[in-house]
C-alpha cells in the first residue's frame, strides 16, 4: 500500500529541497581549483616534461574563472 505523507511533511521536504539547491548550483560556478586536469580539456593544470630540467605547464580554467587569473 502506498505511504501517505501529511501536508506538513511535504511542505518541509519542498522547503529543504529549495534551500539546498542554491548551494549545489554555487559549486558549479566557483573558479577552477589548482589541481591536475581530471580529463583532457577539463579544468586544472597539465604538465609535460620536455627535457630533464624543462617542463611545459598549461592551465585551463572553468567558464567562471577570470581570464586574468588563468594567465597569472
């Protein structure tokens, strides 16, 4: 048999869901962390060894990362 919820319980769940939504969306718009790229073209840095004492380091930011921060 289906479980019935009171209007108060449903209202509580709706308010709780709406309260959590902005926090979840804020995580999508934060600047890129300084961490290795998890996948090709993704946000983060990539280092490539060119010689014994030479490396090429590149960084890709998220769309929310300011260009000046990526170039710094």
